[in-house]
């Protein structure tokens, strides 16, 4: 994959190459270069299949990392292209024109992380969380305990227990 990286770096401003395995490599690209890089990878380098589009919330850095994982079926290799976005008003150009299935991933990322993809089909429609008005739940600053306490009433059987203590009681009921 180093040969591909060398070719691409002559055309695009790429970040460091990270090789996970011989057939799986990651590279970071500036937001403005993403669409043209993906188009080049699809049309000239054989990465015709978008495997997944996903995000990571780097709360401490104030950024989101989008990862576009593409596959070149003929060469049996995968390439992940990463883009860093500021968390505040996160927005990224849609790639549904390159891979129509990207619209589904983009809808999910909009709803679960709050990352906008203007112009993507259905991106403003409810997808999974109908009527959700809170902080997007995949953001790391979403407080799941507070949400649970606010939404779900206490009731018998909804207690939290230390798994080690529960197993100890089950294995040694007489306390030995």
C-alpha cells in the first residue's frame, strides 16, 4: 500500500500512513480534499466499494473523526480515509453522489453524532430515534445515567449490582 500512498501524495495533501495489516491501511486527508480523493480512489485506483462510513468523538480534542473505509475487491485490500472535523457545528460534504449507500450512513451519523451532511437525501428526517430532541446519544458528552434516571422510573428489578459480588453469592451461597 506504500506505492498507492506515494502516488496519492503527489496529487493530494495526505497525512501520515498507518498500516494496520498488509491489506488494511489508513490515511488522513483535509476536509476540502476528501471528495476529490474518494472520486480518484473509486475511478482510478479500483476502490469501488464503500464498506462503511463511521465516526469517533474525540471530546478532549474538540473533534470528530470520520472514517471512510473503501475496498478494492480485485486487489483484496482496504483503505480507510480519515477526516477530522471540529465538534462545534460539525458538517461534512455528502458523498452520496459517489456511493448512494453513503446517504444511509450519513443519516445515521447526523442523528447519532449531530454531524450534518447538507444535501444528502433524507438527512433531516428521523432515522432511528423518532422525535429525539436531546444531545445526540453517540456523543461522549451524552450522559446515559442522567438520561436513564430522567426517562425510566425506578422499579423493582432495575437495580445495579457488582457482577463479582453477584457471582460470588451464586458460587458460594453459604459465604465460604
